[in-house]
C-alpha cells in the first residue's frame, strides 16, 4: 500500500473477502499529501463509502 502512495495514487479500494486485514470487506484509502489515509466513519469505524455489487450472469 505504501507503493501506491509513493507513485501518487490518489484513491484506491482494497477488497478483502477473507477479512485478513480486519472485519471489513472493503477499505477505501486516500492519499493526503504524502500520507496514505483510510477513509472511515469516525463514529462506528465503517467506511464512508457505499459500493453496491450487482452480480450478472452472462
């Protein structure tokens, strides 16, 4: 993840279906200056973003 900050990626999302990083499936990160910051809700620790997945059978 530090590599993303080093090359200047402004935002990225980590999908963690096995929850190896914690109890959330999705984590949204933002580059602020030279710091990589996870965007979470300060009240309950959840993500500030809602992403809906739609399964399509093609």
